C-alpha cells in the first residue's frame, strides 16, 4: 500500500511539474500511442456525463460518490475542449466549446455532434484531476478514494483501477 501511495505522489509531482515548468512543456507531447489508446478505449464523455447526472450508488469505506465535491458537476477548475459538428454546430454557430457547457446542456452528448479534442491536455487532465474520474469505464462500480499524506496535510484522491493503470503508464517527464 505504501508503494502505491508513493507511486501516486510521484505521478502527481510529475503531472504538476509538466504543467508548471515551461521547459517540460514537451512532457505532454511525448505521450505514447499505447497510453493514448488506453485512454481512448477506457474514458468516455458519455460515462463522464452519465456518472455526473446519475451518480454511482456504489459506496466505498462509508462514502458515496456525492460526498466528494469534485464529482458534483462537470464544470470546474479544469475543462476539456469539445468539438461541435453537424446540426448542433449549425444551430449554435460554433465549432468548439468548453466541457463546462455540458453542465447546462448534457443532452448535447446524445446528439452525436460532440467529440472531445484529444490533445495532450485531455490526456493529462483525465489522469490528474478527480473532476474527470467519472469518465473511466470502471467508475460506476469500482471507484474508490484514498487519503494520501502530502507532508503537512492529507489529500483525498478519487480513482479507479483503470485510472490507476493509466497513471502507471504515464511517462516520467523529468
């Protein structure tokens, strides 16, 4: 368990350093095709929206999904870029929006006219932020949370086995 927690802390530091250090900007650009394929096969916009509006009833260590504010809504500190096409693009006269708009218009996902811009930011965000854990294919029945000691405080991380495996695949960008 300690090794797992250490691994999560290490990966968290790698993600943080990739996002904050201008010299590490190419970190996210060096993601392997295997990592991207794994994410593409195991994280969906449909799952993310479904788990937001019909939260999983699975309980882990006396806590429900809705005990965690990061899972309460699709909008938040971070977002994904969505590409709009077809009739919806014509109706809105837009071709790109933030995933934050799905909080108000979740029905857009059902049109088939919304896709995720799967850029390096997408691949980093779905692994780094609890806000996106609902998009993992196993989130409905296998999500869980852990407290991780980060020195002078404790941080809660919400994850799934698929997300954990994804993070293990993530490159060391140092």
